[in-house]
C-alpha cells in the first residue's frame, strides 16, 4: 500500500510540472522581469532586422518546449506541440533567466528578418515534453488572462515590417490580392514601395514622392499633398471627379482622366495642379467641365513648357471652368469636341468659362499674348480688362466677322497706361493654338 501511494505522488508531481501556470507576452518596451531587455526590442523592424520577442512562463521547470508560431501572408498562425498548420512557420524559443518566488522563466525567440511591407502575425506557447497541456499566451494565472490550450484561442500579436519610405513607389492593379511583403517584381515589395491600389499608394506616400503607374484602370483619386503621378498611359476613372486636388503641389503626367458622372473630370479647390501630356475627357454622362477650378492654381502649359494635353468635351460641356481669380496658363494643348479638334480659337473660347464670362474670374490663356472675345462673352471691354500689356484682343462681331481697329490707346482711367493691339485679319487664319497676326 505504501508503494502504491508513492507511485501516485510521483505521477501527480510530474503532471503538475508538465503544465505552465501561465504564458504571457506584450508588445511593449517594458521589462519582463529579468535579462535587461524588453518584451519587444524593436517595435517596428525594418527588412534588415530580425525581431526578438521575450515572454514569461511560470514556473521554472514546468515546461521545456517553447514556440512562436507565425505567418507572413496575412493568415492566422496555427499549430500544436510544434506541429505546424497551413502556412505557419515556427521560431524555437530558449530560456534566458528567472525571477521572483516561486521562480518564473523569461524566455526568448527570434522571428527572422522579413521583406518590407510584410505583416507578421504570431502566437506563443509553452509545454513540457514529458506530457501535459500546451499553454498559449496570454492565458493561465496571469492577471486578466483566460484559459487557452489551443492555437485557436491564443492572443494574436502582429507587426508590419517598415523600411524608410521610398521616394519612388510603384502601382499596378494586377497586384491586387498579393499579401504585404510579397515581391511581384525585383526590388518591389507590396505595402512598402509597391501597391495594387492607387488610393493606398497615395495614403502611404510622403510629401514629394513619385507614384509610377503601370498601364491599367484605376478608380478616381483625391490628393492633398505634394505628389507626382507618372501615369504611363493609365486610365483613372472618376466615380465622382477622376482627380480632386485640395492642397499641395501635384503633378500628373501621361494619364487619361475620365468620368461618366455629374461631376467635373478634374476638380481643383486648392493647392497647385500641373498637367502634362494627359488626356482629360469631360463627363460622358452629364454636361460638365472637363476641368473645374474653384481655388488654388492650375498649370496646363506655358511658353517654355507646353502642356501637350488633350482636353475633349462631349457637347455641350466645358473645356475649363475657372471660378477662381487665378489666371490659368494653358498653352500647347489640343482642344476637342466629340473627339474632333476645334478649328477656331473662337470655338475654344466659347467652351471656356473664365475672366471674359464672369467678373473676378481668372483668365485662361490658350494662345500666347492673345485674348479672344465672342458674342457669348460679356463684352469686348472684359477682354481688354483681362489682357496684359502688349496682348492682342481678337473679337468677332454678331455677323460673324472679325472686327479690328488699328493699334491705339484705350479709354482713360485705369487703362490709360496700357496699350492693346487689335488685329483685324480674317478669322479663317486663326487656328487653335496659333495667334492671329
């Protein structure tokens, strides 16, 4: 009988020492109790840094196996007694030091360095090889912990690998669905310098970055920071405007901007927008402006840096609606209606709302040093008022003939110090983008 009792006591002792009292971890820089290092040494590791994680297991000798189960593809980590499930990987832990009474182990395991943009998710466990239950963090007798004896109820910790921001970021809609850290092309890592979503790339971009788009279709975007977008022929479709600029210095090149909604294709309410070598298609579903400006400034082309843009309206839309007081340089562009190039600068004028149509609005200049007045403009005087010194004011009479007077001083008052040149050649010689002289 005494022998049998001894056997029972030994077995009970072994069982007790085969199950951890608790396993605990936190993502902080706090000291776990000994060893002089925090729970997490680097909270936001770069792609060059492994991630050392520390955790507590109570009591000493109750366990002899430690695991961190982790994933790098966005899935939840899963495993049991060191056996992995799905895409889960494992880091084997080690015992570092003890503290307290009774003694508690402080343990450590290292997750290897991962590519930039990788989302790492991990869970932690401890067990004894002699038998007993695998206990997962955070569970057991630690304050506020519950009971957890399988990976399905374990506390899931995570971090994202983040390198110093790259100034050049790549966007390709065909990368949709790739997990963070995936490498769709050499040197390009999803979530770091490569994105499937243009909106996500804009959010991640720092002021002054450049986004390089792959050819394809992208939803409309809103920008409020310094940013350059190289479209590479990509099409940006507006669910509302295709492009909205509210602040910052924004440059868009080599993109096609289009919408089918009751909104302008491009809306600028603040900041500065520069367009070069773009196609702006006015709404195909509503009479709108291809480009509407309510604030800020827009550069569509200058004498030294022509725009090279094509602005196309679907009759009877507007090429540009400038409701701001800021002049708009728009030299070196192609102006179209229903896909056909407008043959007259007067036709271009009638499709632009600006200083000649509303007092206080800024002038849109589409031919250098020339202003065009039509019967739809408020008056010739508005053309004179909008023109700069040395400009030529061209106008068409109600009978359709260009009228002119020789060079002369204007009416006295605030215009007396300016001279305006009036040219009287036939309007047949005034094609788009070319001055009538």
